[in-house]
C-alpha cells in the first residue's frame, strides 16, 4: 500500500525532477489536504516546480480527501473519479484536478 508522506516527500519530487514537461503542462498549484496525514502543496507555477509542506496563499485547486482514500488512489489512480462522485474526494477546481492524471501516471 502506498504511503502518503513518502509520496509527497520522495516520489512526487523525484517525478517533478525527472519530468520537466510536467511543470510546463500544468503551470499551477494544487494543495492536498489529506485528512489524518497533513497538507502538502504541489507548486508547478514556475520551473522547476516543487512540493512544499503546508498550504500556500492562493492555490489553483485544493484537493480534500482522507488518508485512506488518498492511499487507495495512489495505488490505483483509476478510482479518482469514483471517489469524486461519491463525495470522498473534493476539488475546488475540477478542471485543474483532472491534471492529477498527468501527475500520478
């Protein structure tokens, strides 16, 4: 099973570093409020992009989800839409939230 902290501290920063086109294609920030784990922000507004612990002033999107559901999503990104439709994953900007497919792929 995926680990939330490991994803934000290791996996995601490595993905950003190895995939510079990701920043250029998203060019925004996504804040992840993971209930039971913490808050991290993926900031791809400027190259090279990065992950910061905690919220930022004006994220482009805020994703809110429980730790258990987030880890299900990390293990199987295909469940994202199901979690969204069930109200278990909330997004303040659905169009930007759809960029998660690029980020998690």
